[in-house]
C-alpha cells in the first residue's frame, strides 16, 4: 500500500564511496532569487516570526552570507537581510501582547535575536539595540505560568527563549543573559515540569503540556525542553541535573521502533507514523545527540543512529521541502549523524535527499506549502540545508544548536 506521508526511498544505500556532485552554488543562488520574489516586505505581512514569516528569510540570508562559498554575494544578501528583518522588528515592536514579544520561533525574541546577528555581521554598532530588547524579555517569561497554554515549550515558551540565547552566544561569542537570569529561567522550567508531573500523577519527574497535549517531540514537546536544560546544565544543582537526566532516560524508553509518538502514551501505527522534525525521531534525535555529547554514553548515540535509519526509510516526506516536516528537515538528521560519527555514509544519504528535492517525482507528488519562502515550511529551510551540505563539518539544524 502506498504511504500517504512519504515517497518510497528508491535510492541505493552507501556502498563505501561518495558520488561526485556538482556544487550547490547555482541552485542556492537561483532558489534565493525565487524566495526574494515571493517574500512580502510590508509590515502588515510579518506574522509568523522566524517560523513562517519573512524574518526566517532574513535568517537564511544571514546564514548563506556566513558561508565562504557565497562570499561574492555576501554584501547583497546581508543588506537584503537587514531590509527584511527591519520590517519584522517594527512589527514586533508594535506587538501589543508582551507574551508574543517573548516568543522565539513565532514572535519577537527570535526576531530581535536574528536582527542582532545581521547588524553585527554588517559591522553596525546598533546590534546592541535588538540585543537589549531581547534581554528585556527575560522579565516576561520568568514567571512560572506566564502563558496559559503552557510556558515551557520551544515555539513560544521558555525553552525557545533559552534556545535563542544559545544561538546568540554561539554566533556572537559572548553570553547574552547573566548566569542568574539563565538559572532562574531553568529553575522555572524545572519547577513547572515537576508541578505538572505531580498534579497529573505522572510516573516520572518532569512533564509539560501545550494546549492540553503532552507533546514529546521537538516542536512543542518534552525533548526540546530537556535539550535546552542540558545545554545549560552548568547552572543546575546536582539534584536538578538528576531530574533532567532521569527525564532524558524516561523519554529514551518511550521509543517505539526507532520513533516517538507525538504525544505521551500514544501508540504508533507503522503505516501512518509521523517522521517529522516537529513530531518524531528526526527532532528527538537532537536531544540524544546533546546527551551523547555531554555523557558519551553509547546508548544515546545508538538512539540517534536508529532515528537516522528510520529517516532513511521514511524521510522523503510529501509535506514540502522545509525543515519542520519536509525533506530538508529529514536530511538534517544525516548531517547531525555525520558530525557525531564522521561516517561518510551520512553525507551520502543527505546528498540523495538533496537530489530528491529536484526530481519530478517530488514536484508532482508533494503537497503545496502556504508560505513557500518560509524557513520552517518552505525554501529558506531548504537553502540552509543545501549550504550546510556543502560544509558538513559546520552543519547544524537552523537555530537549534547542539554543538555549543
Ligand atoms: Zn512540522
């Protein structure tokens, strides 16, 4: 029976040698031209933040401009990035809901963070302005229940705010928040998870929900919350670290044949399973990568490797070219595994997925995407992936660093 979620992978697997390709430069430049023809630059069209708003395009342009292969385009891309992000900054400055201003992937925190990166890359002393706006959002997300829908996940919650701070630290080279600020955000996440687990009588230490659902995956779930706590584990007490590691192992035990259900306790149906960055192994893998990098426990690496095997089987997704639930998001798992293991097999696999993005089969068989220019669902994510494939030693899923 035909799988409705993914194309059959008909590529033969790695046999010990990479296939020489023709660099991706021309495709990247042409795809960026296409994106720029589609991206709106009106302040009324800035909804969606980094996830599917114009701000994500600005991040993509910044990312490409940092790659030496595109040095001749650097100035134009950065100037365009500034034009695009400036409009988004005006939009989030005027956002009346302060909680939305504190959101990472869907709101202001992410926009301010990317604005700071772009200004800094352009050599503008002004980069401190968006940085201080970012820093001021700390007050908003510190209270334990600052959002009614769930205060801890990645898109709008505290894990997102920490994730943005991590990206800034990695790319600017200094810590944006004070140790006390980071510590209090981490403690709010831990207290909130403890309270929820206790109230709902969960048999494990930390759990969260978002709009009433106990998600496990990277998008709104436990895995990215734990990933951020591991990323800042040096501010945690020994007792807090114990709770986090217990939760990591708890989540590892929720695996069902190389995958995780979208929500706690759900049973995966093989024919219909979600193999997405947002829900499933391709996003959960980053938590176990982080856990492996810290503890070097082979079990964590094995978990990542099993995720990669599932992605090779079921990762040619029909939901477009993006990184959230599309082919580029799947292929990023191979780049992650390459960085963890150094095994060229994963470069080979990422190259085949890149190749598939330009086939007639993909064009004819995938669903249309509402904002084709966007970073998470559209072509900006694809561009980031193609650029990273050309420099796999530096590759990282956009805005989701584990090698910090
Ligand atoms: Zn998704």
